[in-house]
């Protein structure tokens, strides 16, 4: 197995001078050298062949003993030095100080086909940033990250990716629902991949300590490798950089809203500087359309990270990043104007995204109203978001209120669609049908367009849970099946029709299927 290693982060940026693996505050350094814990019986469960190809590996490589050795953390790749990154963050709206890679260890960077990839093991043991944690990850959460990050990639949502999923052979103690009943679970390691894993929190760490020298170094490094088109370091370049991060962050969140993804823990340490979805923890997929839903039990009270609040939180997080970058520019207006533009862009991009979900290609001044009325209807009775939008593409011009019949399968309780509720739906379908008269595309063309933005298959919470339960018993066939299914989420896959279904009743309140804790 040969990789074109091109390390930059740990070559160009200052490291922690202490190389002991002890938990501590780390100053004036971007990372600490640390070796992964050697797993007792590593075993490969799955490797992503596409991701392997992207870094220059093939199937023979992923099947090799070397692959198992390197991506389980048993040994380091020759001439590389692994490290954990230092960062801070705001968690649930509060300043949390230094956090850092508590259970992620960066192996190396690879350059392939002119693309740079950083490879990182999640769950590979303690680091100086592990605080009270053990640095490990359980199979359950590793399957969820592995399947979902690759599924998001194929949905066209900006995301970190995953190369491999392995069992460590070690046991990990976890209290899943924080009820005092801790139990041993299988430990696992995911190798995840992104151009860089730098987060908003990396900048916040230095800003909070008034360490402007390192703040500048980190910013210049980030621009040099990941935003090279912005030019040489200068105050204008830093503002342009912030602007680009704002645009990418908003675009990512609009994609989340489009597919019904709820991240669950949008803390600033979980915000990628590249606008990638990162840190798959207690995330979830909307089943019933619901603006106030969050899968994260830790956030049950305030629901800060609920579906409908994700765009606002993106803005709040960007404000924290602006505060962190401010010392490099010392002009508040420029940052404020970027943040104001985010709000304006959100309105337009969100409207256009919803237009695309409805198959509307031209702009009409009443579209916002039509969409708002639809959202009101979706909230009348539990309505499956994925099924609704996918079935809506079957609507033909002149179906009128009869269109309601074609989406009936998306209602969880069909009996509730009577009287006033049914009337509201019929009125909406009448309005939708009238609106379609302004469009020039044929029904078939509109259907094809809609099917490119409304996925047929997403990783419903219960699907991941079924894969987890089987995997726990040593059967990985469902992981394989779901992985393949989710490679083509927009395609009709007649053999896989069973996954185009509402959440089954048994999954409504089951742990792992509706609500998830941060315990992972
Ligand atoms: P998260 O909520 O997963 O983004 O994690 C927040 C912080 O806690 C990060 O600094 C993580 O590295 C750290 N962390 C989470 N789980 C563990 C663990 N099991 N051991 C050590 N650190 C952890
Ligand atoms: Mg995190």
C-alpha cells in the first residue's frame, strides 16, 4: 500500500513541546504529537472503495494487511507522525475553553489527483485533549458516522467522508441513556477524511488567549491551502476569507434543510472551516416534518439545535468566528456586513431550495406564500418529509386537489386527514396546481428535476439502528446493504423499495431510533 504523503499541518505549524500523553492545557501550539492506542484485535468491517480511490488506493489495498494495520492505528505509516489538534469552542451557547481532539488522532495528509486529504482516526485512544473521556468510540456511533457521512456525500451535501470502519477488539464502557446503567460495548475506529479538519474552534482558541501570533499563522495556513484564490495575507484577504466561510456554511445548512438532516450538536468546535458537515454524533433525519425536532436528548429542554433553528445557529457560530478573527482586521463593519449578507442570502437561497423541491423553475412573487402554506399543511398531521416530497413529483398539471391522493402514503395517520385538515390540503393542492400552470416544463421533465433534489432514500434513524443491532451480533450484511443503497439516494431502486417507507411504529420511541444521547 503506497500513499503520496504530503504533510503540511504538522510540518508548517507549531507543535506542543511536551510529547507526553498526559491531559493538560496546551499553549502556543496547534497540535500535540500522540500515537494511537494499539487495538487488541482489529478487524475491518467495511471500507469505502470510492474514498480509497480518491486517495489513490484500490480494492487490493483495502483488502491488505497494511490497510488493517495503518487504519486501525496498530502502526504508523512510515515517516509520518500522528497528532491531535488543539481547539476550543462554544458548546450550547456557552464558552467551553480548550477542547481539542479528545478521541481523534490525525495520521497524515495525502495528495492525490491534485487534491489534499487529511486522514484521521476517530476512537483511537487518549490524547492530551481527552479531558474526562477515554478517547474511544463504540461500534454503534462509529457505524452511524461511517454510514451517514458517506450517505451525505452521495446526497450532494458538503461533508467529511469515511474511509474505513474497524472493530478494535477492545471493550468500551458507556452509559447510553445516562441512567447509571453503564455497560460494555464493542469498541470501533473510523478513519475519516477531509481536506482539513480545522474548525471554528481552532481560531477561537488563540483569540481567547490573545495569542494573535498563532491566530495569524493558523489563518494564513488555512488560506494558503484551502482558500488560495483569496490571495496573500492582508486585512482584505481575511475579510474575504470570512465571507467565503459564511457562504459555505450557509450552503451546507441549506442542504441540511433540503434533505431533512438535523446535526444535533452545532457547537463551534463542530463547525468545519470548509463548511463541511463534521462530527456525526446524535444527529437524526426528520421523519415527520417538524421545525422543532432535535434528536439530541442533551438538548431536549431548549432545543437549541432543532431543525428549524439550524440556519440561525449557523449565523450565531459565524459571529463567534468573526469575534475570533477580529484582532487580525480590527474593523467591525466588514464582519457585520458579511453577517448581514448571510441573513439576506438565507432568505433567497432557502426560497430557491424550496422552489426546487416543488419543481418550480421560474420565480413568482407568491412562491414564499405557497411554501409557507405547504409547511403549515405538513404540520397539521404527522407527515413524512422524505416520502412527501418524493411522491409529490408524481403530480401532473391539472391533477388539482386530486394530487392529495398521490402523497397519501406520507401521512402517518391517514384517518387524521379529514374535515378541515383535508380541506387545507386540498386548497394547497389547488394553489400548487395553479402555480404549475406558469411553468413551461412537461410533467415528466419536472418530475425528473424534482427527483434530483428530493432523495428517495435517506439513512432513517431506525435503519442505522437495525444495522447496529445486527453488527453487534457480528452480522455486517445490513451495513453493506445500506452503504450500497445510499450510494444512489436519488435513483429508483425497485429492489430496495422496502426502504422507501415511513418509520415503523416500533421505532417511534426506541432509543437510537428517535432520540440519541451524546454518549458515543
Ligand atoms: P463532541 O460533542 O463529540 O463534538 O465532543 C466534544 C469534545 O469532547 C471534543 O473535544 C471531543 O474530542 C471530546 N470527546 C468526546 N468524546 C470523548 C471521549 N470518549 N474521550 C475523549 N474525549 C472525548
Ligand atoms: Mg466534536
